[in-house]
């Protein structure tokens, strides 16, 4: 009888341990209870598992690899202007990255063996694409993320100071980021836009690139968390604020090295705007000039008519 009770107690302890052995920061992780610990892993390639540290956010490089693998296997992956001259956005989207053992992106990334490019510490391309001979001498650090969020309609106007406090606390608590890295929050009430600046410092204790990736997935309703809701929301003085769109700008410690091909679209757009403005000015000048000539002709005609009337009735 005692032995049965002992076995039952051990089974209950084992079950409780198994229930507590989960990875809250990575919903695709598989966790197993090992003697004295809980080990969580995620599949990142065929027959390749990546060991995860689930007491923190999972590095963005590992997240991207896991997401690409799941997509390839047919598994579901769902559950305001530039801040500086050298800020840029991620136009390439997700790819299967090469990661260092600690989850940091390798400076050189390639698609197969022919097309390669250099990335920053956020894994975002910062050079033109080249062949396999492309040289990426160092991994350039991303030091500033500006995240522009647009929230849905709310019934009552939001106070800017309260928005700033709520967003700072939400980012710090949900994404395990020290509040010192949330260096500024601005709110534009008319456009429903919240602009958040995340900046790294010399301590290196805040992975702002990974935080940005988690925020991106939350706003897209594709959260990476296991039990933390399926989106990013903030409570502002009792009002729940939900976000519907976002834009992330990346600022590196060194400017990117894109050639004119990368910015040609913007140049063309700017040229079209300038050309339209010039045409508008010319049309306006033409209309004014035409109106002036008509006015002069009218006055001349009127003068001639007065002169004829004067002759007929001296």
C-alpha cells in the first residue's frame, strides 16, 4: 500500500513538473522535463533542434529560422516618416538566416549559394545583393528602432502623457525590456499614431531588434508568446487601445550602403511630385496672365465705346 502511495505521489510530482515545463516566449517550442531541469527546443531545420532559453525573449535569428522551417513543412505560424536620413525599413521580409550559436545573425546572409547580402544585428539587409564573393567584414549594430504604431478607433480622446506611460509600461512588461531603452514615446491624436523610440546602450542588456520582431508579430495577430494574448494592447486610463498597423525604421551605428537602385523609386516619386508642382505653378501663371490680358482687352474695348458715344452725343 505504501509503495503504491509513493508511486502515485511521484507521478503527481512528475505531472506537475511537466505542466510547469513550458516555453512562454516561444509557442512552437517543445519542452521536456530532464533530471533537475526543463529543456525546451524548437525545430529550425530537418533533424535539427535549437535549444532555447525561455526565461527571456528568443533571439530573432532563431525565431526566423523556426518560422521558415514551419512554413516549408506546411505548418501554421499563426496563433510617420523616417526618423533620420539613414533610417531604413525591411523590404525583404522573412528569410532562412544563418545564426551564430548564441542567436546573433551572421553578418553575411545568402539565399542558396549564389545571392548574398550583408545584414545588421536585426538581420535586416543593409547592402545591395551580390554573389557569393560579397564581403561583409563586420556585423553592424542596430542602435535605434523607431516603431510607428496606429491604433484603432477609441470612444474617448486619449491623453498624450497617459499614452506615453501606458506604452512604456506595456513594452517593458510584455517584452521583458528595461524601461531605459524606451527613450521616447510621441502621440499624434488626429492620426491615431504612436511613435516609439527604442535605443540600445553600451551595456548591451537590451535586444531591441528582437523586441521589435515580437511587436511586429503581435500587431499582425501572429504572436510568438504561448499564453500572453494574441495581440499588442495597452490600457490608457481604463481604455483598451488596440493597434492595427505598424512601420519599423532601423538606424545602425553606420549608414547602410545601398546604391541608387535601392532609392530610385523614392527619387522617381520625388521627381514626379516636383514636376507636378512645377506644372501647377506654370498653369497658375498662365491663368493669371490670360485673365490679365482679358481684363486689358475689356478696358480697351470699353474706352473705345465711350469715345464713340462721346462723338455721337457731343
